[in-house]
C-alpha cells in the first residue's frame, strides 16, 4: 500500500493544524482576557478622573463652606421654617433694601394648577429706584438662596424724575407638593 502523504505534505498538514490550534487558542482564551484587561483599564482611567475631580472639590471644601456660611448669614433662613410666603416677602424686602430700591406694592397671586403641583409661590411687586438699583435687585433675586426667579418684568420711567418704576412677577419654587 502506498503512503498517503509525502513528508512535505505531512509538514504542511502539521503546520496547518498547529496554526489552527494557535488561532483557536488566541480566539477563545487570549482575546477575551485582553478585552477584559482593556475594559478594566478604561474603568481605572475613568475612576482616576472622578477621584481627581473629587479631591479637587474636597480641597476646596473649607472655602465652599465659608462661602455658604457667609451667604446663609446674609439670608434669614429662620423664616423658612414658618410660612413660606412670609419668608419670601422678608427675603424680597431684604434684597430691595440692599439694592437701594423701594417696594411700593406687593400682591401675592393664587397659584395655578401647575404652580400647585410644583408648589410655587407667585408674587407681583412694584418697585421704584435707580437703574443701578433695579439691575442689582434683579441680580440679587436671581442669585438668592431662596430660589427666586423673575418670571415677568416691566420697567418704565417715572414722570419728571430720574427714577424708574418696575413691575415684577417673582416665583419661588418650594419643591413638589406632597400627597399627589
């Protein structure tokens, strides 16, 4: 009986089987390990970035706490435990006096359906003062710790004076109403 494979063909067959085994070994063993290694490396890099950001904020903790305390001392937070409307009006009075403007008229509005669901307080106020005072008042309202915002604004000149009259609709969001 004749030989089935020549020595050259045997070497080619062994080399082919060896390469096939090596490729299967790489495909099913080495490749998943490598992919897992790259995934863990990306997670480590992401965690390092988050850690650096957290450390940067932590290093500024005292500065942030001092800034908050100074802002909290400027705002009368004791009124927040009582009636929210009273606290809002007290905050508006404080901001107006700090801005050098006079509040002429204050009219709390009845909340609409959305304002009831979100628990918003709406107040219309009329004020008098200089342009600088009004701009400062708007700035102070928008940056207040009491979460106030200007919803509507109308400014006009007072006759025969340099002062302006302003009419504002201010909104304070207290959070979602409970019992929905």
